[in-house]
């Protein structure tokens, strides 16, 4: 879990804890100094502790509604205010924080240092693939990813990225003269009947990423966000996107593209 994710989780927990505390109060109004001090402390913790780390990875405009709710909560402590006013405000804060988590899971799951834009120029695939035709195909796929990201077609971009990474990770495996470490990896998918590693043709992006990390071809960060990419590719099915209520934004695609490029460059290292 990244710092930004942890800060949002903490903010949600604090909002819920404050709600429970205020519910235990007997008066219709929050008027005592103790209760009002707890509210102020919770609000200031958001602005001074949690928010700065979230802004490191997400655009400040995305926090506007959340900030306003916290300010409303703080303003209500200037004088005695209805208890229900505080409780409703905290309920909205929790809901908006949860929404922020679900709608921006990609950006929140990546450390700030990995989000800096890198070159979109297609690399040389010759270290992995000797066939000139396949090298051209991979370069074309790479360039198509760039076009989809720049055209703000995030779902198409994510699907293209996943296919490109599968091809590169498979090429890295096929390059090995001894593939035993791959098939003996703990994370390699197993055939249910034989208990042995499945044929490579049956592997998915999840399997390639897991084994590549186990063999130390890719870093833990790229593994974790690569798994997010794997999940987002599933939203190519409209019903799944509808039932889960999650969609891929243009910003998500840009972030995933940085991760995809990072994975590709790590895999291309000799």
C-alpha cells in the first residue's frame, strides 16, 4: 500500500471513529469543548497530514468536494451546532473518500516517483526478439498504445498495453535456454489434473507478471500496478464495468502507460 492509499484509509477510519464518538453524545447539539475539539483535530489532521501525501499523486481539483466538507465540519465548531449536521457531514466525507479510492485506484497505487513522464519512443526489441517481423509488430503495438493514450481512449489503451506486456514477458521466457526456473516458480499456474505448470499458451497477464517478479525481472511496484492493469483490462466487457461501477479515465491510462513502459524496459535489460 502506497503512502497516498494509507492516508486515505486513515482519513476514512478517523471519520468513522468521530461519527461513533458523536453518536454517543446525548444532546441534540455538539456544544461541549471536548467534542468540538475532537472535530477540529480530525479536520486539521486531514489538511496537515493526509491531504499533502494524496496531492502528491492526484490532481488537487479531485479533492475539492472533500476539502469543502472538511471546512464545513470545521465551521460548525465555531458555535453549538446540530449533532445531525456533523454526522451527515462525516457520512459525506467517508463516501467521497471511498469514491476517490475506487475511481483513482491506479494513480493512488503508484508512488510519485514512478509517475513522472518518460519517453514514448519505441525501444529496440532486438534484445528479446530476433525475428525482424515480430520486432516490427511489437514496435507497431507500442506506437498504437501511444496513439490510444494521446487520443484519450483509455480502455483501448489499457487493452493494448496488456497485450504488449504479455508478448514481451513471453518473449523473455522463450529466450531462456533452460525454462525450468519459470515452470518451477511457485507463482506459475498449475494444471489441476497433473499439478504441473500449465502450458505457456494458457498463461494470462497475471501469471506472466507474478512469475516475472518472482524471477526478479520486474520490481515489486511494477508487479503491483501491473496487476491493476490486468484487472482493468477486464472492463472491456461492458457488463463488468456497469456492475462494478468503475471506469478507466484518461489519467488512469497515462499512469498505466508509464508502468507498462517501465515493465518493458526492465524486461528488455540483458
